[in-house]
């Protein structure tokens, strides 16, 4: 329907609906029905808020995208069009004209620096020999010289050779056969497994390369500097609603013929057919905000009427325009709900009393 239905049109639609219950009263006659307007509102305000920030920038290397950015001379007056859709977030990066430059990195040499772990040597010191795991470097290194190279007096030999002792070999120090630890040959120490007795190992930090890529300048040896600005457009959303009761949400959202008006500037007026109560709700929200460069105000409203027929006190009727005419939805009246609740409660109490009586009798 193109316009809000009149009270008479609504009452006639409700008349046709109540006739299904056998009620033939003419609701448009005085004193036969009560009608109240309860229009619904769904208003969504989307603003595009612009913010401009400027500062000194420095990034490693020679990024090509910085040189390709748009330049400006005065940030406050630099023109940037807001996005066509105010709900779209966007950032525009700018470079102050003449500020783009390049400085060498003072923390490296051409993008590389000595490995801190090995001080640029590529290797780390390592003990070439370690205590023998077989004899633990003690007197068991050789049963003859005890790892000293000097045979001990025969009188000092104590006890027979243990039955479970490992096979012994010739000692390289005292030359005694069948006396030395087979792992160290009487020395008490063995070559380090890591350095193979050389006294140094490859630095795990640089893998022997001595120099590493400087992370701060990304291995470029230079920094690009400039004065830059960012102009950001951020959407802000605010809603103003007067929704239908829960029991009417589905029919009004699904079948209702909502009127829709879209405003895109702060000077446009709200629709003339907007309910005065809704106008008072929306108007304070339409003031121009700081940094606002665009907006879209979508106002959706649906006329809704509540009708009670004196000849049918058990029902309440809600009428609203749809694409096929005036749609009427009925709901039980408060009086009917209270009566039904009272009957249900009484029935429950009686059932409980009967149950208690039966339990008493059975005992």
C-alpha cells in the first residue's frame, strides 16, 4: 500500500477477519472497537569518520611502494574523496613532498655484521680432550701405572683381576700389556667427540660464515626515511529502533510492507510521514559529528495498529499494511491469558490434592 491505511480501512480489515469466528459486529460503528497506533521503526545510521595523522617514518631498505605513493604539501587541505559507501573502511598513505630520503644503517657494514656469538671468528673454543667415560680418568685408566706412566711397585698390587672386568689393552704410557682401559689406552682422557681433538667447533650461530644478515635493516644496509601521513576512513554505525513485540516479529518482518527512505547528507530532511514519536528519537542522532565526511541514514517504518473488539474480548488484533493489502494477526487477550492461567493453576492444585489424598488412603 502506498500510504498509511486509515482507521476505517483498518477496522474493515479486522471486521473481515473476526467474521471467521462468527462475529458480525460492525467495528467502524462508535463504541464497538478500540484502535491505537503503534508504528514500528528501524533506523540505521552509518557515518564515515575521517582521521588524519602525520609523523616521521623510517623503514629498512628501499621500498618501491613508498616512492610510488601520492604526495601532499598541506595535510589539512589535501583532498581525498571519502569512499562511495560510508560502511567501507579505508586508509590512504601519503608522502610529504620533498621529504623522501635514504640514510645508511649505522649498525652494520653493507647489511651484514659480525656474528655476536663467535665475534666473527666462525668457530668457538672447545676442550680437545674430555674425561674417559670408561675409566672416568682415575686409577682404572691403567692397573699398572694408574695413568701416570710410572709402574707401581709389585707389592702394591691389590687383589685379583675382577671376573667381569672389560678386556684390557696395552697401556701407551707404561707399555704394560693387558692393563689399560680400552677406551683411552691408559691416558685417562679421550678426544672430544664434537671437535675431534682440534680444540674448536663451528659456531652454531653463523654456521661458520662469520658474518650475519643484519635484521634491523633487513640486510640492505640502508633505511628509507620520509614524513608521511595516513588518512583513514572508519565506519561508525548507530541504530534507533522501536521493534515489534516478540510475538509479532515474524509476521511483521516477513509480510509487512515497510516504507524505506535513505538520506545521504546532513541537510536532507526526514520523511514527512514519519511518526512524531519516531522523529523525536531520530533527530538528536543526526547531528554532524567531528570528522564526518559521509553518511547513509536508512529509515524503515511500518504502520501498526492494535484493535480490540468489544464483541470479542478474548482476542486482540494487530493490523499492518502488506504487499497484498492490510494483514491482520490475532493474539489472545490479556484477559484470556489470565483466565487460562487461573484455570490451569486450579487444575494443578486439584491434581496435587487428589494425589496427596490417594497417598494418605494407601497408607
